[in-house]
C-alpha cells in the first residue's frame, strides 16, 4: 500500500491509500475517488511534502524529548479528569459501571495498582517509578 496526497477541484487536500500508482489512476478514471469534504470526483494527485533529516546533536534530542513531554502533559490535562488520590477507587467504579465511563488521571499506591490489575482494570503509569527500598547495608543471617 502507498499513500498519495490528493486534491479536488475545490482545492480540498486529503490523502488516499492505494496498491500502487496504477491503482490510483484507475480509480480516479472510474470516478471511484471523491473528496471527503465536498464529494467532488474531480480529483488529482499532488506532490507530497517531505522532510530532510540532518544529523542531530544530543541537544536537539533533549529538546525534542522535552517538547514531547510537554505535549503529553498538555494532552492529559486537557483530555483526562484529575481524580487525584481517588484514582483507584474511581477506576474500579468505572470498570464495574457504577460511574460514567471517561478518561481519568490521578495517583495510586502500589497496593491499589495491584488490586486494579487483579480486577482486570486497564491503566498505565506515566512518570517516574517509585524508588526501590534503600539497602540498609546489613546482611541477613
């Protein structure tokens, strides 16, 4: 499969997936390809945009990672309800239909996460793992 950039006679841009260029041309000729915006079958292939990669430095990678982190955080803040320390309790309510299904975020303890896993509640953690217990330096007998 190959993706082609397309445009209708009203200049709406969209893309389509085809087996190859011949498949695209055949479908356009038969009027099988139409604009998803206006429905026009007057469609043509347009040049695809592309990027040229340059050698990146660790600073570029750090900046990219920082931007990705900021984007993810913004996405979670805008699209998930913050239930704070009530995360496990609310996730269980949603799982069993006692509360409306919705995206939630919050915090939970290791014990609460164990219960969620045992109950079959799907969730994922974002952020640092809890630190491992500190070694006391004493050997056990």
